[in-house]
């Protein structure tokens, strides 16, 4: 009996020890769970909705360092970073997934959203600054102004919807003009857009990487100072050619979306303080960015050019809004009136001299991928009963026609035009046949147009009537193969009513050059106002 009681006591004692050990282990386990990496006080177990912050690529490194520092003090600092292009952020406001905070590249992007009804709140106008300049090989050319640089055709743009430097290069002429932009400014943008579109058709739309620029590279690349310091670091062949008129600058405003996460204002306040701190300035410099006051980076970066930080929002919106259409290369069948009246004298030569000269000048600025064909028309120009005559088929300017470069061949035909002037104006029959040909040659990669230059009214008694012509054009018009007529009336004698009716029937427009010397300006305006 006594042995049994002793054994039972020992069992109770052992059980008590086990319970104590288990209790201690449980307490230890709770402590470990609470304080282990990833525990209740770590970011993994933070029960908060993160504030989504979207930044453009230029700001990625600096923002990563900012969040790293802020999370050292507070592992539950509620922030999540996304790096995306301005275009992607703009899309997110319509397609879902918009950020709570957005570090845009310029305040003009914010104004652009506001213009289409997306309201946001700018919490601070600038977290950092980076100038935009032009760089290339050492054989490049520096232009006095941005408009001259664009007109030179030497700037190799990227997609301005994605590439901030390219967007600012397009807007820079407006910044130089301080709101007094002219048709020259618009023409420079059109030419740059067409050059970009020409490369895009060939699959070469991307800008050249800075590391690939050699000493003999002659094109000019729009880049941020930050890109130059990070991506161009170590390339001794790079030289800067920023126009002396000044350098546009990105200012990286901090913007809040309406209806964001609960901690959005808290996170925004912490970020503002961090970027304004000494540590923030040091990190910005390490990332190749200037502080919000724009003070230059000591001993490196671009020349301390005058910064142009006031981006005109209306012009910025217009340029980016038009670029997509303007960058589509042109496919144009150009039909010249060669009736006898085109020999009438005008200041600077005959009407025909001026029309051919304007076309020749246009050939000098259109990208090589443009498709151009030429017809001449007057009564019986193509033989008895045929008013039209093909002089050059519709082909890309860089193709070959009859053994020579197509551009050279077109110029040869422009000279020929001056020897063909005779007879009356066979406008209606020619328009019908030219429109059929243009629709037949439609290419969806191009902006397809039929350009008709005429200095008088249709005077072919055996031709189709105007009403019948308009009815036929309406029947041929195909929304899946759109070809628009651009009518250009030369001199006061042009039948603008007929040209306007013809253009309207195809969704096009008509213009009048009352003075034949204005033909080039009218042609440029017609092509640019798509």
C-alpha cells in the first residue's frame, strides 16, 4: 500500500513539473510570435490598408530609399510603391487601380487630368527637380533654341506619353514663346511627330540607349539630367547640346487622389518631410536628382542652364493630345491642276511654279516612310476623254521608282508639271478617279488623304455633275478604309464651294490660298490639322 501511495505522489509531482514547463514554453512561444521578424509588430502582420504610391521611373530609387528609412522607425508604415509611366497612371484613373498618391513628372500632367474631369489634390508642387537637355555624340550640333533643334530634324524622340523628356522637348518651344506660339511652333511639332511615326512604322520607335551613343552619333536625344547621370555614366563619348534658351524641368509634384486610403494624408506628410530633410537631399543627389529648389548638383550633371519650370498646361495638353494622330505617317495622292490658268503670273512666279515649289519644300520635311503619289489634271490631259494623268505612283519616299529614289523621282515630276499646263479644269472626273485610286491604295498604318490643288471651277462640259460626284463619293466612303480629301484652292479664282462640298463628303477639309505664295503655309496647316 505504502509503495502505491508513494508512486501516486511521484506521478502528481511529475505532472506538476510538466504543466509548469508547458506554461513556460507557451509564454515563450507567445513572446516569440509577438517579437519575431514578421511578428505582430512587423510589416507582415500589420492590419492596415497600404497607401499605394505611384512614381515615374526617375523617382523610383529616391522613393525606395524614403520608404526604407520611414519603415525603419515604423515597420507598419502603410505604404506600397508602384513604378509606372505617366500614361499608365492616367489610364488607371479610368480603368481602375488608381494610386492613392501620385508623384507625377510635371504639374501639367495633373492639369491634363483635370481638363477631362478627373479631380485630384496637389499636396506639394515639387519633391525634386531634374532638367531636360539634349545629348549626343561629340559631333552633334547645339542649336540656340528648342524650336530650331526640332526644325533641324536631328532630335530623336521617344513616345512622349511614356518618356517625360520627349514630352518636354515637344513643349519647350511653347515655353520659349511664353504663350506667343506661332504656326512655326506647330509646324516644328508636326515634323517631329512625323519623324517619330516614320521610325515607328519601321519598328524603330525607341530612343537610342545612352550607353550606345558613340562619338560620331549625330542625332540629339532628349534626356533628364537624372538619366544622364545614371544611364550615361561612364560613356565618354556623350556631349551635351541643350539649347541656350533654357532647360525645361520636371518638378515631381505629390498628388492625392480623391477617396484614397485612410492613411494617405499621414503618409504624404511623412514623405514631404523626408524629401525636405538633409538625408532626403543626400539621397536625391545620389539618385541624380536635384532638391525641390532646383539647386544644381555640385560638380556634375548638366550645365547650370536657366531652368524653365512653368509648363503651360493648355499647350502641354494640346501637344500630347495631337501627337498620336500627327505621328501617323502620311499617305497622300497629290493631284495638281495643270489647266492653262495655272500659267497666270503671280508674285514669285506662275501659280504652277508656286504650287510645285510648295510641294518640293514639303518633300524635304516629310519622313522617308511617307507614301506620296502625283497626278496632273486638265481636260484630256491623259488622252481624249481622260482628264487625269499619273506622274508618280504612291510609294514610300525611301523606295525606288524607275531606278531612282522615289523622292528624287517625285521632284523630277514636279519639274515636269510646269510643262503640262494647258486646257480647262477637269475637276470632277479627276476627283472621282483619284478617290477610287486612293481608297484602293489605302494602308491602315498611314493617315490616308487625297490632296487636290485647283485654281478654278470645273469647266469640262462632258464630265460628271457635282451632285452625281458627291453621291458617288458618299457611296465609296468606307469607315474601315478612311480616305479624306484635302482641297486647296489656289488664288481668288478657285471654286471653294465645290472643293468644300467634295472635302465634306469624305470627312476632309478645304482651304484657300488667296495669294499663291501662301500655298506652302496652307498645305502645312492642312496636313497638321487632321
